[in-house]
């Protein structure tokens, strides 16, 4: 005997009991009458007992069938309830979404958007995990994560939310004291701050409109695992950093930081929502993805 109960046969048996007819159960389950009959016969053989006394006009439960029917009907009802609940979770935005987001982007950009989302979807909850470390979405049980980079090949499903410019910046006081680099290779002569979670840590890549490329390995006194942590040292005029717009945009606009190497660009990355692959996603995840795509895409269009 199989270690697992024959749940299919038990469910079909329960439906026959409910409909008081093999033909009625077959119609209700969208199965052939032969399939229903074989399932009941399989169950009888497995249990070593007849479950129905069949005549041409009547279908009656035996004593064994009567004893089994209550449990089988309860099993069928529990299974239908579990399936209906799962379907409701998939089709109606409801339940918990575990979302992993880089620290500063999460605090500055994602968190301010959440009140509107939570008001719009009152039955959805967000577990917001803030860390610049590359989390294992599947292993750590996350529904989705935001990554700001040029994504490597991955088994994850990625949805582009918006572009994200990076700028190489320094304070006016630093440039006045140490001079302004005009070529990426000049960065080797300057104090530069490092970021631990770049896709290529310790390496900055540049390209010019003419197609010329440069790769440098700058060094300095400070290395961080959160880009915003470089801001005090940057503003104090102690070095140069390469950071995304959401961290340095305001400081550039106010003149506290200046963009250097304007003729050179870092390959532009993007903000992606990444999700485990395989199967349809619950409605709560889909509506969050659509909401973020609409809000971040609109903000990016306005910024341009």
C-alpha cells in the first residue's frame, strides 16, 4: 500500500455520496463515469471492503461506506476550502509581501510611496527589509526585491522600473585644494571613497561619447557598505565618490557637490524589481509591482 492516502479516490467517493449517483458525480467533477467508477473500485480494493451496494435503480452505502463517508466528505470540504482560500489569495490583493530594498533607496524613495499603497490595498501588508547586501530572495523567503544595477544573468524574473544615473562627485573645497580630474585615469591620483556592493567592487567603468572607455581602480581612506555613509566625508571635502542620483542629486542641485568628468559616463544602471521565477504570482505581489512601476516611472519622466 502506498504511504500516502488515495486523496483523489476519497474525494471522488465523497462526491458520489453527495450526489447519490456515479453519473451525477461524474458530471459535477467533469470526469467520465468510467473514471469515477474506477476511482471508487480502486478505493474499495485498497481498503478491502465494498463501499456501495449497487443495483440498476439504487445506490446504497454499505456499513463500511457509511463509516468512511463522514470522513471523506469532511476531507473533500477541507480540500475545497483550502483551494478556494488559495485562489482568493491569488486573485484578490490580500496578505503579506516580503520586500527587500537597498537601505537608502528604501528610506528615501520606497518608504514615502507606501502610505498610498497601503491605503489603496488595505488587506495587503508589507514586510520591508532594508539592506544594501544582496539578499537571497528564494532562500530568505522574499516575494520580491529591488536592485539598482545592470543585472547579471539570473533565474530571477526582473521588471525594469526606471533608469538610474550615477555621478562622480566631489565638494568644491576638495576640488579647490586637489584640482579637478579631467580623465578617469586621473582618479588614481586622488582620494576616492569605495562602495562594497558594486557589481564590480573597487572598479569604476567609464565611457565617452566618442566610444573611448576607461577602467580605474581608485582608492582612498573610506570604504562603506551604504552609499549615503560617504556623504559627510564628501561634503567635508575629503574625497571623491561615484554615487547614484537618489543619494547625491539634491547636493548637486544645491551646489554642495559638483559633478566631475562630465564628458564621461558610468554605464547607466536601472532600478529593477526582481522576483522568483515559476508559476503565477499572487495578486498582492502583482499590484505592488504595478504600483512601483507606475510611481517610479512617472517620477523619472518628471525628472527628465
